[in-house]
C-alpha cells in the first residue's frame, strides 16, 4: 500500500524545491476561487454526466420514431457515453496547448451543437454522427478540464473537493430525467433536444470560470506538498536514483528550447521597436508575425509535453503502477454501468416490477452514490488515512456486490446490494486523486485522460457484452459473474504492482549501499 507517489519510488520530477525558505501558499489553493472551480465542475457533471444518465427517456422516443432494433438504437447512447471518455488522451493535447478554460469553452459549443443538430435527425445513423460523435467529443472537452482544474486548485482537501464536484452526476441524473421527460411530453423529443442544446451552452460559462493558476502558484503548491511529505521522502531517499533510471522529462533540453523560443520572440520584438518609423502595413505584418510566433511556441510546447507523456523517455507507461491502474480501469467501469442498463430487466424477470415502480433500484444506486462520493472523500482527506487504501476497500466492496447481486431474488435483498453498489462506487471521486499521486499535477491531464479513455472503452462494450451473454444463456447471472471476475483481475493488478515496485526499489537501494 502507499499514501503518495513517493511511496512507490516513482516521480516525474515536477515537484521542485528551492532552498528551505517557508512557502506562503496562494489563498486560492484550498480556498477562495478554488470553491468556484468546484461549483463549475459540479455544474459540468450535472449537464454532461447527468444528461447521459437520463438518455433512457430519449431512447424510448427514438425507438418509437425510427422503428429500429433496440440494439442499434442503444448504440446512440453508448457512443455518446463512450466517446466522452475515450477522447481523453486527445483532449489532454488540447489542454497542453490551449489550457483548460479554452478547451472547455470550445467543448461547450460543440456539445450544444450536437444536441441542436440531433433535433433534425431523420434516422438513427444521423444520430450516430450528431449526438454520438459531435456531442460526445464536446462533452469530453468539458469533462476532463473540469476534473483537472479541481486537482490543480486543491492540495489538502483534494478528495473532498472531487467528491463534492462529482456529486453533480447523481443530482443531474434526477434533474435531467425529470426535465427531459417534461420537455418530451410538452414539446416533443425534437424540441426537447433543441432546448437541451441551449441549456448546454451554460457549459461555456462553466469553462469561463476555470481561471488558470499562474506557474508561480503551481510551483508553490508543489513545494507545499513536498514539505508535507518530507518525512516520507527522507525514508525513501533512494527514489531520486529510481527516477533517473526510469527517465524523466529532460529539463536541460526543455530550458534550451525555451531559450531558443524567447530568442525568436525577442528578435521579433526588437525588429518591431526598431521599425516604428516604417509604414503602418509593415508594422501590422510584424505584429501578425509576432502573434503567429507566440502561437507556434505555445503549440510546440504543448505538443512536446503531451508527446513526452505518452511516448518520450518519461512516458507515463514506464510507471508500472499506472499501467496496472489502466488495466483496472478497462474492467471497472462496466461493472457500474451494467446494473444501470440491465436491472430493470432483472426486476421484470423476478416479478418485482410493482415494488420497483414505487422506488426504482437504479434510483437507490444514484442517491447513495451521491453520499458515497462525499463520505469517501472526507475519509480520504483525514491525515491518518491513505487514499489508496480507501480506494481499494471501496473496489473490494463493489466487486463483492456485483458477484452477489444475481443471488438476490427479493426486492429487499436487491435494494441492500444496490445501496452498497451506490456507496462503494463513490470511489470515482478518488480516481483523480489517486492518479495525481501516481504521476503528479503536471501530468494529471494526460494521465487522467488515459484512465477515462479506458473507462470509456469499458462503458462502450460492457453493456452489449452483457446482453450478448444473456442471448446465449438466457440469464443475466453469468453477465454479472464474468464482469465481477474481470473486475477482480484488475484489482489484483493494483495490489501486485506497487509491491513489486517497492521491492525493486529496496533491492536497488541495497545494491547501491553495498557499492
């Protein structure tokens, strides 16, 4: 087990410390504008994830309108949910080049455009492009910055902040279900999608609230974190050599590149000053050239960071624990989505529809899920509690519930298991915190983009796979058993890799001590 990335002897070298001077943190870290970032992320989760949870309302309208098979029609919702997460690595590139605020605003426009264009759909395949792809990419461009910004603005209360912001998913599931049901009843599904597109433009406002921290503020945050973890770092003094052996982002080449870029921009500035006596047209050309040069430098630096995170010497994939985290993510998310998709059919098979209509099992999951995120976030922020341990315990609870759910054939039994599923799945709020502990804040956007991409693949193929198993066996039992076993494999990877990493680090430090 580990409490932070230092505990596993791996870092990317973004937490530099200069001297021993006391660091006065920015008041916006863990307070001030940080809570506006939480509010922005909360609203993003309502408008994006909440809307996706409510797509069952529109799915029924599409079935009636286009008279296509349930499997084909269901791909519209699956594409939207899957693409939102799968595009994560590519959205990381946008964030590296343009920043979270610009990326989120563009994504809000794209998401709204997808909803509005879908109102004019003539067939299901049209919805694949407009709603599944266009709105899905737009959602991804807003969702990832919303998570990353909360990680940047919080240090001591990261888990609580992520928990509060992601509760928007549960609230959104209720609000958007009621809203879409009302709009479809009063105005028809086409006008409902048009209105929802207008509402989605509020994502641009949420993006505008994502005020970036200055590089100085980020450095101060890194230093404060290092000071709080100094005792652990002393016990693991060999980690520096481990970092060097694994490879880090080269600071010298990066500094040289920055110097070269500054030299180019400086020459442009000098030419501009020296040419003030020239014509207005030439001055306009110089200013245009300066703007293009600055934009080129920004794009090059952003792409270099993105590329090095995935393919360079300091690739995220050289971190074995992070690779194990990716494998876990490939199996985990489908175990949460499958109950949402197939529980109504299970209830129907067990003749429990009357009780389920009074209080749906999916609503139990959604309600308890809200409390689970907040409570697990509060527990994880306690100084004596490891976020990693809380994360693992929640995963063990969830996989146990998935494996036992088919054994419950009464409404009370199913309700208890669903409540435990909702609470334990609150670990979603800890995923950004665990990711940041593994790779650091500097690489959080790219790393978390990979994680949600793996989740997207799981969400895209998990429910159809469960339906395919049902077609073969005529039971949902095996769907839950197989999903649970695959989920357990991912958890085992999470348990094994940190132990191997720590063992290798200890062996290497022993060899160095002998030398």
